[in-house]
C-alpha cells in the first residue's frame, strides 16, 4: 500500500461521522451526484469513509449497485455498520486498486481527492501526496471504468477553518494552513476534538494541491478526458471510448 495512504483519519475516527454530518447536507450531495450519474447502474466510491454518501444515494435510488473502497479500517467499520450487505466494501488504496471489474462511474466526494479553491482558483487537493502515485491513482480508476464511464470529483469547503460543538458536548476545531515547499503546495488540516472526561483527540491530514492544468495532464495521461459540466460543485472526466 502506498505509504501516503495509511489510515489517514484513524485519530479522529470516533468523531469523524458526527463531525461531517454537522458540516454538510449529505442528502443534497446525493441528489446532485445522482443528476451527474445519470443512468449509471454500477458505481465506485473512492474514499467511502463512514458510508454517508452511499446511504443517501441508496435512499434515493435503492437499485444502485455501489462498491466502496477506503484505506481507513476505522471508518470502513462504521460504513459496514451503516450499510450492511447492501454495498461491497473493500479495504483498498486506490493507487493499487484491482477489483477485477468495471463500473459505469466512479466518484470521490471528498475522498482520495477533492477540488478546493486555492487562491481563488480551482485546485485538486489529493490525499495521495506523491505525483507518480497520483498519476497511478487516476490510471487505476480509469482501468475500472467501462469505455465512456465517468469519474466525478466533488468540490469541498475543506480549505476553511471551523470550530463548534457536536452532540455529547464534544468541541472541535479545524485549522487549515498551506505549506509551500520548493516544488509543491500542501494543504494541512489539523483537527482537535475535546470530549468531557476523555483525552483530546488530534488528527493531522495533508493534501497536495495541484492546479487545474496539471490535473488535466495527469487525467489525460490516464485516459480520462475532462468534460465540461453545468454543476460547479463537481469536476467530471470521461474514459475514452
Ligand atoms: C474526508 S474523508 C471523506 C469520506 C466520505 N467520502 C464522506 O464524504 O464522508 C476522505 C476519505 O478518503 C479516504 N482515502 C484517502 N486516501 C485514499 C486512498 N488512497 N485510497 C482510498 N481511500 C482513500 C480516507 O481514508 C477517508 O475515509
């Protein structure tokens, strides 16, 4: 497994689900995603987390055939409890994905990659940090798509800091900074959760920022062509027919 793709969310896995549910409307996300999925019958979720996106997709379209992958055993266990046997779930790194089948579509809703605004411009924020490994991740997804199949990557607000309170009197804060090295920009997200009677839980997550031109080159090299889309929340790529 790619060393960048260890259990990235292990430190916050007891709090992750409540945190993200407080941050976003998963039913609205599922509705928007279904519009883009069109008549896709088989779908791969790249970074399924605790299964919230899938749960809401299936509420709206119960016949959808969904497979989810993730590198985090703690989050996958929660996805299994949430989704039961309605969904195939695999502990797998997208960079080494080999499921032996093809899908009509794949998506990442804040999973292995997402789009953020970097200085006002769209940029891919990739949990996979190494450039070659990012190229490999796109190639592995392309290999799991049927000709004409689509990869859909969401935009997210992960660039913003936030703080607040969750049920059970848990307080959280998320600080974000951008680290600039000689040849790369990395978004650093630092989470802290404080619950009464428990030691604070910390999690640091990094995502490499790549400008849109570079992403397009990586995607095209993997056989995925960018598609113009009406919904600015999502970027779509199509596998060559
Ligand atoms: C911010 S969470 C989003 C989870 C879920 N999509 C949601 O919307 O709630 C990012 C997820 O991507 C997973 N992930 C990151 N890198 C990955 C990789 N290389 N392969 C598979 N999953 C990955 C993480 O373990 C984590 O569960």
